[in-house]
């Protein structure tokens, strides 16, 4: 740990002193709506892409959802539509219907498509867990899946999360709970990136992971992986910081993670941003004005840190994990939560105004 601190000066110096948002004292159960007539959208204000992950069913059947996506965002991530269980539900069958609807929307709106994800230890179909064969058979299966999925979207998907969450919180490669490590060994990560480059030489290839703002060990593991890839000429273009935060997450850790990953020279994507206000799953929690302002302040700090600490040439953008509060995975996990920029009716929240402030100040 000490050696890691010495190698990365960013671990000692944190970006502090941002002006605070005013915190109101009045309590409210509904988020404020800071929208103003004629206000520009996020995609118009930002100097880098601003995105969201997308549900195909909401995209197809919720007009307000679709309208907000079209007006506010210019980068779209396939939230679940390209995970193995969804896109490869049977050994000899792929289902691209949901992802195709997202790709068509991106084309119509001149938005960037980011594919998520090609390899993950979780969200795998039952048939994959029953698959039998030697390491060569598993390698062929992985290569075939990557080639088929990326080939289907070649020329349409600008970038991909090739491998998702390969490291645990202690910075160790998952082995006992990762089907790919079990059957291919720990070098499956490098294999996946090589397969991905062959499948689409033009697409940008990302490694994506969570808790980098709170786990220095995980960040160090990712940096070591990048150095190892450079030595072995394994292709990689970018790193994804998921940023599933909670109110109270220390800003110092966020600054350290952004700074250290940017020091690699790779593209940096804040890939799955949301901020939970109810991580304790309190069924009686009230989303009052003070809580809203604390959440908004953290949104401001994330956006401001990204804009100021990541060189412009490395800014792949910031993407929230879905659009409205009711669409969030946190609403299903926590029961009550308000983690995003838009409320359940797709009205702009205090967090939206804070995001804009982070883009401009």
C-alpha cells in the first residue's frame, strides 16, 4: 500500500475547495424542479458526451422517457440488453431485438452507442453454467460470443465494456465465483480484449469496474493490469469508473481515482453514475431538501472533478445509470431511493442543476 502511495502522487493530493451549493432548511418530500424556459440541454452544454443507460422497453413504450433521452443525452449505454443472459439466452441463439432498438434510436438521434458488456462473472444464462469442455472449448465459446455480438454492431457501436468487474475489493482477480477464470485462468481478461480487437478494430475497448473511489487496492490492481497490457501489447483504449456512489462518499477518494486512472493516458469514462440517498434501505426515509442538496453537491463535485482532472483528449464522457428515479436499479434494491437527475415523472431535479454547474464552473 505504501509503495502504491509513493508511485502515484495523486493519492496524496486531493482537489478540494469547491464552492458549496446553498443548503436550504425547508423540508420537502418532492425534488425541486429547477427547469427554466429556454434552458439548454446537457448535450448542448457539455464539452464531452453526456449519456445514460437505457431500457429497451421504456425506450419503446414510454414517450416521456424517450423524449428526455433525445433532448438531453448524446451517448447511450445498453444497460442489460447485451449482457449474456439477455443477448445469448440459448447456446445457439442470440437475441438482439432489445439492443437493436437502442442502436436504431442512437442512429436517429446522432447519439453514440456504448455496448455493455461482453464478459462478466455475473448475469450469465443457466446454459453457460452447465457448459462443459476443456479450456480450448471455453476459449472458442468466448471468442465466438464476442465476435458475434461485436460483429452485429460493427460500425454502430463506438465503444464496449469488454470486461466488467474482474477484481474484488481487495484487488484480487475473482476466481472462485468467475466462470471465465475457473475455465480459462486469470489471463481470460487479456484474451477477451484480444478477441474484441479482432472483432472490431475501430471500436474503443474499455475495462469497467466499481468502488475504485473507495478501494485503493482495486485501483492499484487496475493500474497494474494496464501496465501489464502495455508490456504484452494487449489492446485497451479506456477505463470505466462506475461511480455508484452514496451521499457521504468522500470526495477525496473520487478525486484520487479519477486522477490516477487519467494518469494512464487512456480514455476515461464515468460509466454508471448514480448517487444513493438510502443505502440503508430505510422504508420511512423522506427525500427532504437537505438530503437533496447533499446529493446535488456530490453530483457537482463528480462532474467538476472529471472535467478538470481528466485531459480533454481523454474525456470519453459521463453516463448516468438510467434516466429517472423510478427506472433505477437502486429503486428495486433499496425500495425507496432517488439517485438520478430526473424524478419519476422525468422532471429535472436539484441534481440536474448541480450537474450543469459542474459542467460550467
